[in-house]
C-alpha cells in the first residue's frame, strides 16, 4: 500500500551511498507504485522531497519535476 512505499522511500538514502543511486532507487519505487496501481498521496510527495534534500545538487534539480509530476497526478 501507499504507506509501505512511503516508508521504503524514506529508507532509500540509508541504503545507497551516492546521490544518483539514491535517486534511482526512489524512481524505481515510484515506478513500482505505478505498476501496482498504488496512487501516491501528499505524504508521498513530502517524503520524496525530504529525501531529495539529502541528495545535494541532484536533489535540487529533481525537485521541480517531482512537483510537476505529482501535480499531474492530482496530489
């Protein structure tokens, strides 16, 4: 469910060391959500943004695309 995915996204920075690896894991989790038809919620958006904060300049470059995508999904 969405809460499980949110917890996995929260744990992503702890599992991987490099910023791009962390981001790839988050993207993979979001793709799995879509495949399983699990709709992200506001907590998902906040979780992804908080995780991106820990990804240096990569996080800054991905924040607006994430917001745009969540907005397109009516989050």
